[in-house]
């Protein structure tokens, strides 16, 4: 039973990391109308920034997380400018453009940071362990769970309770009406993509202490984020969070219990969800 508890906590922690990454992708698509295949590259960029700018102190860790978030936001701004003229041409053109950006960005990251898997130097307090169900459990993973929950709550408040969230939802529903009240819908779209990029950079910074960052990070993150977005419902932030936790638990339990079949469990679970679901999950942005 203790092993099950530890595995479940690992799965939830991993799932919440994926939720932050996938939230950026689903917000970009559901609220910004952009299918961003460069999302994984922004996550990897945030991870590299965190891994190379920490020195084991709290100050350097905070600075690295802020810098990674800003780099992700800047990347989102660049993508907003690049895709602004493609909005009326369908998602295929967006996918081709952002996929090209992902390929170029991935090569640049490998050229700048090398091909080794990097990890940041964490403060000693985060490298300690606490006793959970009779087992020693890393403090940094519990910290990630806490931060991810705070990000999820903040995202909900912004989307559902703030003026900015109401404006985003209005832009999705009726762009002409938003333009009629004096707000440029393209400005809203750009802001959404900047926020999605910031989430990607933050996700990379938070995941790097646990998973590390390397040449395969961007592709793996994009694949898992796409699975989460499809299972959770296109544009549904609550659905993405629920699906991410499910993916994290399935992946973790599979590796621990039946490692030989672990690569197939996620695909099987995704197929079951898609076959069982008749309607999209509630809480969609779009």
C-alpha cells in the first residue's frame, strides 16, 4: 500500500507538471485560435534557462524561474506576430509555420546548450526529503505540486473572474462585438499567445529539476500535451488539468508495475477516453 501511495503521488506531481505545459497549448488553441506546434520548444527553452542560471541559492532559483517565464512569453509574442496573418487561412498553415519554428528552435537550443541532459542546482532545502507513507519523498516534487496548484487556481480566477478573462471569452464568441467596444481582437489574440508562452516557459523551469532537459524534451512535451488537449477537450482548461493528472498517473504506474507495456498504456488509455466520451468536457474556453 505504501508503494501505491508513493507511486500515486509521483503520478499526480508529474501530471500537474504536464498540466501547466498543456494549459499553455490549450489556451493558445482555444482562446487564441492558434495551433502551436512550437509549444514544446518553448517549454524546453524555459528548462534550459532554468538549468543554466541556478547556483544553488533561492535568489538564483527565483531569478531563473522569472527569466524562463519571460523567455517563454517573448517566444509567444514572436509566434503571435508570425501567425497574425494566418488566422483566416485555417489551422494547417499555422501548424506548418509553427512546426518549422519548432525545428529551427530545437536546433538552436542544441547548438547553444549542447546535447547533454541538464539539471539545475537547487537550494539544499529542496534537495531534502520528507517521510510520506513510511518512505522518503523528495521535497522538490511536493513544491512543484504546490506551485502547480497555485498556477491552476490563478489561471481559473483570471479566465473566469477577471475582466481580462471575460474579454478573452468574448473575443472567442464574437470578435465583431469586441471590436465594436473599441478593443482590437488581434491584441487579445496576441496577449493570449504571450500568456501561453509564459506558461510554457514556467512549465519548463518547474519540470527541469525533476526530469532534466535535453534534445528530446521539446518533442516529448509536445506529444504529451497534444494527447492531454485531445483527451481533455479542445479549449477546456479544467479538462486539460484532469487529463494531465490521468496521463501522469498512467505513465508512472505503468513504469513501476509493468514497464514492458508502459509505452502502450497511454495510447490505450487515450483510445478508451476518446471512445467513451460523447461530448466535450465542461469549462471550455472556446
